[in-house]
C-alpha cells in the first residue's frame, strides 16, 4: 500500500516539477531532415513534454551498414550523431571493465528530476511538515495544558514495561533521533548550515552524519524487530478502541475511556512506526548497498500488474530503470517516509513527556502509579491486579 | 534510567561493530564499485 501511495505521489511530483503540459501535435520536421526543429527546442525550454522518439530511436542500425568496400562503409551502420543519441538515451552498447551497469550509463537525465525534487518539494514540504507539527503541539499545549492525573496519587505502583521492553524502546528512540537529525543535516546542510557556519564545518558535520546514519541504522532495525515481536499482539485493534476514539482518548474533554495495555492512539503510533519504519528500513538497506538491492522497478512492475497506476491516470509505470534512477527513487521514498514518521514521533514524544503527567515513568522506571494506570489503562490495570492476585499464595 | 542508558550504549556498540564488520567483508563502496583491474590497496 505504501509503495502504491508512493508511486502516485512520485508521479504527481514529477509532473509538477517537469511536465506542466503536453504538446499534442507532431511537428513537421522535413525542413531539418528529421532532426530537431526550432519548435522542438522552444517546447523543451518551456518544459512541455514532447514525443522524443524521433531522436530516442534514431540511433542507427548496424544491419544497414554498407559493405566496407564501399565509400564510408568502414563507419558501420551508426553515425557519430547516432551514437551520441544512443549514449544520451542510455541505449548504447557500452562495455566497461569495472563498475557494472552503473558505469555503463554515461548520461542519466532522471537525475535532474530527482535533484529538482530533493532541492524543492522535499525540503519545502518536509521542513514545513516538521515545523507545522511543532507549532500545532505548542498551540495544543497552550490550549489544553498538561494532562494531569485526576485524584490522589496512591503511592502504589504497577510495572508497566519490563526492562527488555524499555531497552528496545530506548534503542529504537535513540537511534531514530540520531538518524532523523543526521538525515536532516544531510538534506539541509548545504542550504541551512553551510551559509551560516562555512564549508569546513559543514563538510566535517556531513561526513560524520553519513557515518552515524549508515551505522546506527542497524540498531534501529534490530529494535524495530524487537518491539514488533513484543508488542504486536497488544496492538491488535479491538472494540475498546472504538470507545476510546469516540471520546477522543480523553485528550479533548474530561472523560477517561477504558483501555488495555495500549489504547487506540498508541496503536496508531505503534503501527505507524512498524509500517513507516519498516519501509524506511527496507529502502535504507537498498541505499546502504548501492545498486545491489534495487526495489523500484520490481515494485512498479507489480503495481502495473494490478492496473492501479492506469486506473488513477498515471499510465504504465516505467520498469526499465537505470541503476542510478533506482537509487534516486529509493532515496526520495526513504526521505518522504522519514518525514512522515518524524512528524508522528514528535507528537509521540510530546505526549510521553511534557504533554501528560506520569507518562514518562512508564518508560523511565517502568513503574506507574495505580491512579495513572486506572485513568489511562483501566482494563490493563485490572488484568495486572488479577494476575498478581492469582500469584499470591492463599492465606 | 539505567535501561535507557543501556539502550543508548547498545546503539553505539552496534554502530561501531557494523562499521568494522562491513569494512572487513569488503563492503566499502570503493571496493564494491571496483573491479579486478583496479588496485585500491597499498596506496596504488
């Protein structure tokens, strides 16, 4: 589902960046002998999409080469312009002794679309998403204040999370924050840090960020797997979630809906972390081993079999991608998913710290007061009490 | 608090170990993009 969403999003962005309109009629090129005309050049300058098959496919034909005994016969079936066109459209038969498919691609114009996306919409919308989330939380805090514990603190505590659960949580949290910050440095360093602190500083910072980003990723993936195994069972939606949602989780208003170990809001956070984090991890591994684990052509091929891209007007998605284009699309997807998850996690950090009294203790010491537990996870508290009562020896 | 610090320490240990292991098994990007005709070692 995420990849389908990405395919739609990517195509829309590309169309915004590069293809404002489509030229409908094929121009008469007889005056130039079939080569580009002035109107072709003007159309390209206006970023109109033109049918370039007259150039793309005009790459000569070895079978039409004249015998070598004839005039110019030794030149073969492709002229120099034919060969340059083949290089420009990455269809030339290039052989290299090192570097594989990547090195055999000499011109890769998909890089411009990626660059325009990364320098434009990704920075703009991604940056505003994070700032907007922070702003919304500040406004919410000013309006709602800190959610307190109703009634007296009992002084009796109950174990909310075991050590191994807290260990995995903090490993995931710490690694995600490091990955988020270093990812933002890499994306915004050139426009945000370099002008302020200079080339030397930016260079050292980004080289360090790259090391941290590449190597901390494994801790993130390990912790993601740990919380999936430990908490997935507790996060399966059930009927109590409907009540929780109807009462806005007690966040708005004064009611305290019953909940098990995790309430509906926490389940949304959990599955967001698993789905978005999982997608970030998969695309991240693809980027960690450049060109070795390409994902996008396979994903697009699968989407094409569903007919979905055509249904939403995107046509057939390209499945013959240059190795570089695979990495460009993967990087774009990785960043989009990361921005969405960062916004969600900022909200999670807010509610787990300044937003709610007593919430931090659950992950800090692992022990929460019974009054807090009763207010936020009443069904879970009753279950825990019943369990400990059953373990007590009969008097 | 101790568990939190243990989680953070694990991140550092895993990061250093990952860097070492990937380097040892030849996953440096320069080596992956190289070929038999390119000598990267010994300052060549």
